[in-house]
C-alpha cells in the first residue's frame, strides 16, 4: 500500500517535470522525441505548435518486408534510427530541432541515436 502511494507520486512528479520541460521547448523549433522499449527504439519530430508529427522513424522501419532479418545490436539499431530520422528531416527541410530524451538518461541507445542524427546533419 505504501509503495503504491510512493510510486504513483513519483510518476505524477515525473509527468509534471516533463510538461514543464515541453512547455519551455514549445516556443522554439520542432522537437525530436525519443521512446525506447525493451526491444525497439522510436524517434519522431513533432511540431508542438500545430500538434503534428512531421517525421517518424523506428528500428522496425529498417527491416524490409520479405527480406532476411539481419542481426543488430541495440546500439547499432539506435544509430541507424538516428541516421534515418535525420535524412527524413532534411528531406522535409527541417534542419534544427530540440532534443527531447523523454526522461531517459543521455546514455546508451539514447546517446547513440542523438549522435548519429547530429552526424547525419541534424542540428540540436
């Protein structure tokens, strides 16, 4: 019972911090938002003013239908997603974004995605 109260309080405080951060980012450039699950990583560029997703990429998009599935480490997949989203953004003439790591530490797969996107030409 006590643990449930603490965990729900912690979750609500995380949501408050996330909303505060996003409110400060809203006025500037589009937001590169990252979500990672246990198996996959997803990234999207969002225009908060219009409330639309401009560009989307995930490691699921890397596998062509019917093609043989190649083995990648999670870091390699994150790098590939970073390059993919940067190329798609540059095609839509989006050169600068604000990086939203979604509450995750800037470490591991999140860092690999961010560095690959920067290397591919996206500015943040």
